[in-house]
C-alpha cells in the first residue's frame, strides 16, 4: 500500500448502515399473506381458541379466546400474516382442524 502524501485529501467512502429488522422474514410489502378465520355456526369458542393456540405462533389460549370473540363479532378475523409458504401451512392446519377459512389474501 502506498502512503498518501501529507496534506493529500482522501476520498470519503460512504459507510454501510444496516438497519435492524423490526419484523420477521417475509414481512415486506407484497410478502404479507393473511390467514383469515370466518365465523360459523358449528365451531365452539373453545374449539376455535384451542385450535388457534395449537397452530398459530404466539397465540396462547387466552389470546385464542380474544380472537374467537373478534371472529364472532365481526364475522371473520385475521389470525396470522406473513410469508406465503407459512401462511399456506397455517391455513391448511386450521382448515384440517375444521375451522371455517377464508381464501388466503395477499396484502
């Protein structure tokens, strides 16, 4: 490496600034897929709450009851949003548990 002469100006090299991720992978614009459960007349609050707690990450039974209440009062609720592959996986698990599912939505 050659030494710079005294008084020579060095070119500024921009620094790379990495921003911390605020959400998980697949959460960027266009990557969000919504898993939506619809209200029906055959699933009980208990079944909905326990099924959501079993399959949806971060949902415990208490939160499951809150979501079940929102489904009942609004006719449907988004229970998870994220990457398409995971959304399809959770959607299929909930459908196989006999919850009434809306088609996956991208948004």
